[in-house]
């Protein structure tokens, strides 16, 4: 007698590969897909790497070309800095015009004394004044090498500052237009002769009149009159 099952369904397992669920693709197909995916990824990575290397190489070549043609003048082969610009020579710098020497025709020399009359024991102060009559500043030598103070009485030569002058020197000064420079000489009321020989006589007093003349270079003043009491 054959027994009839209660469920009416065939409970036996379907045939096929043991342990594999129904409806899944075979394992070999899965492995192939994975290998294909990995190969695609590797190919993409390689492409990106090659593309980046090419871009870097191109950038380096562009940088080298820019260095070799640097407009600042640097040498691209060794990276040396450009040479500095040359410093202007001294001859290229304009110089300040030198102050001219005073024109003798525009210079005036005058003589004066500090008093009109001197009592006994008073020494006259003789003054030489030079004036620039030009329109520009100029230089004049006011040194003792150019000056002379001369005192006379009528035709009698009484004194000259150069008779006993031991040494002389130059003293150049700039005088503005219309301005003057003054040099003073205290006279000790003595006589002198050329060569500074001995003189025993003294200038007369008692109201005698004397004339003082100042000379600077080739220019001489008019006479300044004073009295010794």
C-alpha cells in the first residue's frame, strides 16, 4: 500500500551544484567581472598618471624656456643674476660753475681812517675797502700779497706796509654784487723805508696833515686825509 503525503508537495531538493542557491550566476562569471573591473581601474589610474607626467613635463619645458629668455637679462643656463646697470661716470654729472674772479674794471678800492684827527699817543686805524660793482658774485684776493697801505706828507714818503713785511699770503673771498670787504691796518705812527732799513726820525705832529692811500693788486684808492695833533 502506498502512503500519501499530507502536503501533496515533493520535498526533495532540486538537482544542481551542491550548496549554490538557485537563481545566482556561476562563480566564474563573477570572477571575470571583478577582474574586468580591476583592469579598468588600473587602466584609468595609468592614464591619469601618464597624463599628469606629460603635463608636468610640459610645464617644466615652458619654465626652462621662460628662464632662457628672461627679459631681465638673466642667463637661463646657469641662473646667474643680471649685471647691474653701470654707474654714471663723474664726467656725466654736471658741475657747479666756479665763481669768477672779479673784473678789475668793476672793483672799487677806497681808503679811510677811523678818525679825522689823532691826539698824541693815538694810533690811526687805516682801512682798505673793496667793493664789487658788478652784477654777479665774484672772488677777490684780500691777502697781504695784494695789499699796501701808504702814508705820505706832501712829497715826503712816510710809511709803507710792504717795507718791513716779513711774509705775505693770499686770502680769496667771494663778494656779492654791490657788497664790500674791509681790511684794517693799525699804523704805529712810525717811518719806514724800502728794505726795512733803520729810521730814527718820527713823523711830525703838532697838527700836521697826512694822506693815506690803499692799494689792492693794481687798483689804488683816492687819498684819505687825517691829522696828527
